[in-house]
């Protein structure tokens, strides 16, 4: 059930509790917490008027702009219009130029505005609880990719980076996309952040950086890779290559956001 105020999906236990409790109790709790603690939204920094609903305000959640069709069949980038593309092969120019180990990818929206702020709050603000709602939104936005898949495999962090951050945001998101989570990959080589590199160097940066974890079997499975942001897709491609080499039947990908190319590129 969606909240009528900001569209945040509560857990089943919270939904049951809310249905038997007067709404004024939550309103009172929000007022007390707001006065005593003066919490601010983890994404925009404005006063959090309903802190019992989580660390991100309704304005930020409602401000997320979804990617809407037409989208590239493979990468999920926006396309100019149905009139400007082939209905049979609805792919963006970049996907028509190159091959890919990933059959299809989708995201909630473009890596900009409110969605970027929410992801930053999760990733750099270390607000792990945000992953629950963000993962559920990924599940709804990426339904066509998740349907029929076997498992969700999060893109791993190198152990040194995970120690510094304290958690892997991709692993947290993968818990909430509606598939069994399988942490089948490991990062065997520490690499510079992809954010700091030009697009041309990103594929080389993550080449041979991932491996199948010992004791994990993905043979015959349709695997969905999960990550927070896709820019050039280099990290997802490197992970997909490992999974296919290990016998996965198919690899797809879902992310919270993607850095979308302009439709005419």
C-alpha cells in the first residue's frame, strides 16, 4: 500500500500496524520528533516534517523523474520517439554500434536532481535504510527485466572500499528488488573510482577486476546484476562477462539510476 502523502512503501509489518492505529498517533510522533530532534532530509537538507516515514522527505521522493518510453531495448536509454526508430530493432545508436554481454538494462530514472540526491544520501551519507524504498522503486520501474529471472547479483565493492564505507550499497539494493539475492561475485582488484575517469578509460579500468566467488554456481541461471548507477555500463559489462563465462544462461541489469545519453546521440 502506498502512502497517500509521499508514495513511500512501508513494510508489511508497518502497514499492518498503521491500519490498526489512528493516523493522529503517527502525526503526534512526527511532531514530537521534529520538535525535539529537528531532523533534516538526508537528500535535500530541508526540515524533515515526517521523520517516522524515513530519512528522505516526501518532496524528494516525489521529485524523482522516471525514465519513460520509448527506451532502448538493451540499455534503457531514452529514444527520440517511436516515429524515429525501427519498431523491430528499438535500440539507441550506441547499442547498434557495439555488442554487449547484457541483454537488457533498466533504471528508475536519470542520474540527476532528486534521484541523484537520494542515491548520494544512501551511498555517501551512509543512510542504509534508504535502500529499502529505493529498491522497491527499482522493482516497479524495472519489472520487465526482473520478470522470469533467477537471482539478483549485486556488483561487489573491493574489500578495502567496503571497509571504508561500511557497506555495499548495491548489495543493500539487491535485497529489495524481489529476487533471491546471490552474492556470487567478488572484486579481486582495487581500481580507481569510475567517477574520476573519462568514459574512454572506464572499460580498461575494470577489466579483470571481478571473479566468481568460490563455491558459487550460476550455471543455467538468468542473472540480474544490481548496482546504484550505470554511466557507461563498463562495470556491469565486466561483471556480466564473468557470469557468462561461469555458465549463466543470461545476464540482465537494473540500477537505481543511469547517466542517460541524449536521445539524438
